[in-house]
């Protein structure tokens, strides 16, 4: 009975601790979030269109930045992600690695 109570207490403490540590970590800046979105876009383009030309990629990025959803993504990034998560995502070599950084 005591072992069950201790196990439950430890699990709750871990969940609360992780959420608290995320809450006090420095938040990502706007330039960091924009860089992360660029990295995400690069990974997506590579996955969908493996032979995409650099000029086509630049044009697609320009159009994406003009989309109103882009600014909403930047806002959400700043509100929800830490600077460490974003830096990890920017340095990610693959889409899977980027997604792991953001969890």
C-alpha cells in the first residue's frame, strides 16, 4: 500500500516538475521562431519534392511568409516553445529530429 502511494507521488511530482521547468525556461524569440519555421519548411519541401530547385524553394518560402498563418505560427512558437527547443529544431538534420525537439 505504501509502495503504491510512493509510486503515485513520484509520478505526479515528475509531471509537475517537467511542466514547471518548461514554464520557467526562456521563451523563443521572434527571429528564432522564424528560423525554425524556415527549417520546418525545408524539411517538408525535401520530403515532398526531393528534386526541388533552389529558386523554386526560395519562391515557395516567400509565398509562405506572406500567408497570414505564418504570423500565427510565429506567435504560437513564441508562446509555447522554449529557446532551447527552438535551437534544437533549427539544428535538426531531419523532420523526425525536429519533431522530437518540440516535444
